[in-house]
C-alpha cells in the first residue's frame, strides 16, 4: 500500500509546496492595483464633544 511508504509522497508534497511558494507570490505581486493609495495629510481633524439631544 503506498500510504505506508512516505518517501515519494513526502517528496511530492515538499516539491509542490516549493513550487506553490515560488510561483504564486510572484504572479500575485505582478498585478497592478487600479486605485493607488493617496497620501494622508499630517494634520489631525478637530473633533468636538458630542452633545446629546436629551
């Protein structure tokens, strides 16, 4: 039974993960985001206290 011999299955598992970790991140990182992040201003918004109507 092949389940009792971990040799070839472990090698297939390791090589598939190495392929996954080498190819997939490069394909994902090559995509260009359509919405570039805009820089935020350094000034903080002035917030006042909230007055409840009751």
